[in-house]
C-alpha cells in the first residue's frame, strides 16, 4: 500500500481528534452579561384560619332557651354541626412570567460562580371560592307548669312569631341552618431577586445551581358572607302553637398589603451559542413567607384571621448577551 493511501485515513482521524479537543476546550465564562427570560410561574397559597366556627345572632336566639326554675320537669337538648371558615385549603394559579436580568461571572478552571439582579413581571397570585353548610336543632320542654318561666332571647328581633316569655306547660322544637361563602385572594405583579450562582463548565455548557432572596409587595383580601336561618314551633299545652322563623346575613371583609422577603432556589444550564450569545433553560422554587388578613363586620364584634403561606415555582428560557 502506497503512503498516499495511508495519509487519507490518518488525516481523517486527526481531524476527529482536533474536533474533540476543540469541543472539550475550556471556555471562558467570566465577565458581565445581561438578558431576558420568558416562561410560566405557578403561585400557590395555603390558607389557615384562626376560627373554625361562627355563632351568630340567629343561632343565639334558639340556643338561649332558659327556664327560670330548672327542675326534673324541664329539659333541653341541643345538637349543632356548624360549618367551618376556610382553613387548610391550598389554591394555585399559573401565569406567564417575564424576567430581565444583569449578572457577572467569575471563573476558576471549570468552576464558575457569580451573581445576578433580576426583575420578574406577571400577574402572580391565587384565589379561592368555598361554600360550607351546617345545621342543628334544639328541643326543650317545661312540664312543671305555671311555676316556671320560659324565656328566649331574640337578638336584633330577627325571629318573628316567638313570644319573649310566658308561664305554663310548653314544648319547643327548633331547627337551624348556616351557610358560609368565602372568597380569598392573594396577588402581586412583580418580584425583585438577588441571586447567587455556582456552576461547572464543560465545553459549551455551564450547569449551575442558584439560591437567593426575593422581594415582593403582596396584597391579600378576604370576603365572607354568612347566612343564618332558624325555624320551629313553640307549643303551649292547652294554648296556641307559635310557629317562628327568621334569617340574617352577615358580611365580613378585610385586606392587607405587605412587603415580603423570601428565598428562592433552583438550577439550570447555559449553552454558549458563540462568544457573545448564551441560551438558558432554568427552573426555580420560591417561598415568600406568610401574609395575614383579618375579616371584620360592622354588624357585631365578630372577626376571623386568615393566614396565607405563599410558595411557587417557575420554568423559563431566555437569551443572554456577554459584554
């Protein structure tokens, strides 16, 4: 075999070797860069309420049955299954997120480290709508006659057809219903982040982990409508029967805006398209902490406090330019 036939495969082999060496050549990632990313963010709030029941005026009206001289001939029996104000539920929503950033890299062999300042924008937040029902009953009797006085409390005169008090034999049956409808909201439209990155460079790729702090101004709102109703019959022995009924609606609302500081962690990869442009793919998890809001009513001294733990994650891709 002549030398010229040997040179062709050797040249091809050397070409592959030189290509692999170039591919493995350590790239310089150091310096200042800026760019933008776009993706989606999923924001989650976990609700915790300081109150799991509400007892309003109508409930007190049929629950305040009293006898002036309790004796073996009188009795009361009450059973109530009250609905709960929202507690322990989780809500989330997914929205488009846009991010602008500027950062700097430092490099020691294959190790690349640095930091970024980021500003992310979008319609972040979550909302929930819940409706809970409850019911109960109360029964009472006075078999002792005229020596006892039967009294019922009718707050705000909500119940109609109910005598305040009378003397004599009587029996009472009452039913109670309550419905709670609650809407909670939490939202913010931007987040500022200070990020630290630590990565490993190989060829055109930089694999990295990140951690940092987030700053957001978060607004929380709560609105609750409680509808209570009661009905029943009070029967006098040898006398009339009194059919009574009534209902009342209570409105609660509250809002709170708070500057919140949380943390973020994540990971991603940068691909150097050339000496100036870098393509990035990244995922983050963030936790902003807890915001509280109190729902109050001008119809009485009733209130509840709702806490929302705010977390979420995002996935994004973007393009960076090296200066």
